[in-house]
C-alpha cells in the first residue's frame, strides 16, 4: 500500500486532488462541503519518522560502500517502508492529529495548517456525524440499561422510570430513532440542492437574456439545461454505488469475524450471526442476502416490512435511502420546467399523502427537497462579512479597494429570530425525547397523543415515529434560520458573562465616581465614545458582524466535522464493534448484577433487609464502573475501526464511484 504526499497527488492529477468527493467526502454532500482536499494527516507528524517514500524512491541507489546500495540493504529498507506504510494506516488519524498538535503546539500548528473557513452549509455534515454518533449511543446504552426505553415517571410504582437521563430534552442525547429521521431529511436536502440551484440559475439567465432583447446575440439555453441534466443524471447514476459499495466491504469483514467466532450474543438476543458449515456456503448465503438488500424493485411499505440484513441488521435504512433518492430525483426531472409554486405544491401534497399512508420515511425525503427549495427562496446564509465599514477619512477605500458595506439587520428583528429559532430548537428536542415505551402515560406527551392522525394512534412505535419526524423538521428549520453571533460556541458563556457583570457592578461601587470617570470606565449611561478599561466586559451584541449562526456552532466544531467525515463508516461499524468488543464487558457485568440480585432476595427472605440493600448498592456501583470502562474501550475501538474503514474503504469507494461515472459517461 503506497501513500503519496499531497504534492505528488497534485502533480499527478490536479483536478482529482481538488475534488473533495475524490478524497473521502460523501457524494451526497458534494455541493455543500468546502473545497478542502483529503490529506493524509500522517504528514503532520514528522512524516511518520521521515520514512514516507515511494518504492521507486527506495529502489534508487544511494551512496554507500562502493557507491552502490547492496541487495540486503535494499530489501531491509523496503521491508521498513512497507511496515511503516501499514503502521501509518493502522494509526487513527485523530490520534496522529492530537500528537502533532501536542508536539508542535497550537500556535505553530495554526501557522503550518491555517484553518480554512467552512462552507455555509458545513453544519449539515456535522449534524449528520453527530446523528450517527447518537445512533451508536442509542444501541450501546440500551444494551446496558434497557429501562431507558421507558417514559419518565410514567408510573409511580415502577422504579425504573425515575432516572434523570430519561427526562425530556436530556433523552435526545440517546434518541437514536430521532437521528434516523434527521438522516432522511439531510439526504433529501443535499442530493437536490445542487440541481435546484442549477435549474433556477438557468431560468434567471434566460430571463436576463430575454430582458436584454437578445442584444448580445442569440441565447443558448442548451448549455444551462445540459448542466442541469448532467448534475441530475450524475447524482442518480452514482447514488447506488455510493450507498452499496461500502456495504459490500463491511459485510465481507463481518464474515471474517464470523469465521473466527468473534461475535458474542448480547442479553437481548442480538449478535447471533449466521454461521455456515464452510466458507463457500457462507459466501453463498451472504450473496443471496446482499442481492435482496440491493434489490431496488422490492416492496418497502414504511416500516412494516423493513429488512435487516442478517450480517448487519442496521442496514435496513439503506434501501429506504435509495428509494427516497429515486423519488426526489423523479420530482426534480418531472418539474424541471414547471413553475416553482407548482413544484412546491405538488411535492407538499405528495408529502402529506405519504404521511397519511404511514410511509413517513419517504415523506421526510420530500421534506428535505422542500427545505432545499425554501433555502433558495429565503437564503439561509447568515454569515456576515467581517470587513469593517469605511471611515470618513478613507472615503470608502483602503489600499485602492472599495470597502463594501454590509447592511445590518435591525436589532429587534435579530432578537425575534433568535427567540423563534430557540423556541423551535427546544420544542424539537422535546419531541426527540418521545419515549419508546409508555409514551402516552409520560408527562409532557399525554396531550400529544390526542393530536395524532388516525393512522398513528395505534402502536407506540407509530406514535413515536410521527413526533420524531415533526421534531426533525422543526430542528432543521431552527438550524437553517438561526441568526449569527460574534461569540464562539461555549455553553458556559452566558453564565460567565453574568458573573463578570455582577463582579464589575460590585467593584465599581467601591471606587469613587471621580476615579471611575478619570480611569475611563464606561458607565451605564455613558456615550459610545467613552473609553473603557482593558478588562471591561463588552456588551453582548446580537447585531454585530457575525461569524456563524448560533445554533449551527455545535455542528461546525472540529469534533463534529470529523464525525461527519466518518459518519457512514461509524454507522456501518458500530453494530459489529458492539457485538465483538462491547458484549465481552456486558455479559460478565450483567451476570454479576443478576447474582447480586438473587443473593439480595435470599437475604430479604432471611430478614436481613439492610444487608440486602447494601449488597445491591455495592453491586450497582460495580456495574456502573464496568459500564463506564466498557464504554471507554468500546468507543475507542469504534472510532479506530471507523477511521480505518473511512480511509481504507469509504474513500476508495467514493473514488471508484467517480471513476465509474467518468468511464460510463459519454464525451
């Protein structure tokens, strides 16, 4: 395996190196992500002991005894090269980045690798990564604590419904089913936004040419229409390869784990994998199930007949992804020439129809398409330029360049947007917390049951699915239209600001008023020209030049963006890791807890109630410690495996998908 430096890749194929899809970005997010190329982060760690060379470089003779490199020395250097090539692949990229940061320091690291500004919709990539991580938390935590499915305080008698982690809004941290609804909306948005943008750009160009009276020559609508057709056909052609190629690799790796008996069944019966008599029968069984999973003509009726592949039960979402993609692509093609209001009305009507039929997953893809339309009608880019306004002495010029003025929104309007989006955000988190069991009896959700459509009033799963879908729509709207702020994201910023204000007010009362004026402290009613002390607290401005929207900041952090990169790999790998690594901690811990419960029951029958309670408290503490340690180990292994799968499989699948499209496309 040969890794080339960015300079070698750029010299070999400059266009491919600049394409984010070629180097690990999802094809779905092609129009949304920044033009940041994929780079091997090993290069920042001293080039991995300065042994990052190609076989051709190693095979070149160097000056040694006699001026010629001997054969043993050449073989030794080649062996070292391949060893460190494998080592550089096995080492997680996040660990290499951390070591490089600690080794070089934050200042030198920032100078060597300056942070590039993110694309305005990069938060969707981070949101997808966070959602994938929440799915993992959902499947992992429910193996340890099955009572998390219960609604909070749905009953006074049940002691397993009174934990703080079951409370509304907090439950959203482990609401994996809500994350799945977010997946579908994001997919519907990102696979249609580029084509929609090209469609309306083509219309504007034609209208401008018609308004000019063809004074600049005849129009050529075929060029813009060709771009629309190329974008739509390319997205549709690459979609199945992008979805199913990584699945082929992941399920084949599952077969390797099966043949070596690495899977351990969890207490709920999961992890019991099909084990054939020999490898040939195993591969035949794998192929039959893979064909059934990929089959695009299979009937998928909502979640009534979802199919979990026996080699990875979490793959039931992928056929739904493909079916939803085909639906929105069909709508784009059918209404490419229609008026915008006709397109929106028809898609909205089909969305409601799907909701009434119970196929809410497909309806969410249409919601993503409608949100893409909405983002073009009412642009969601809230980032305001940081270029300052020209002073009267500059006459609007600086270094010969005109300083563009950025219109400031009114403070009242910004406050209103903050209030509305924050309310939508909190309501969405509350709906995300709809419990999996006993939802109709839980406080905060009893009234919601009466608002359900008739189809969803039966099973609790249908009730939960409906409100999770509504919450995901509100959540996306809150993020899209959240106003921008100048302060970096920090959950403690409001508290710190209030504390500093109180301290400032207290200290200001202790100093004489004349001294305050002489020192230039800004008084509560002083003018804007009054100077302030260096340590004075600046006002919390809501209409200052902005960096990024407030509610998008958690999803544009470095960790969230990394999760977005490995999201698909993490989703494909978390089930296998849970049942090959995590269950080896769960089974002994659960056995010890069950044994302690039996002993406590015997002690109560013998009249020793206090001793039984003490035994249970000690056993529960031990169980919690084992859960904590197992979570640390399992999560680290999951990130390690996901990182390797992303670099070794997912990136290569994206490259192969692009190559297939180029070879299959006519000139």
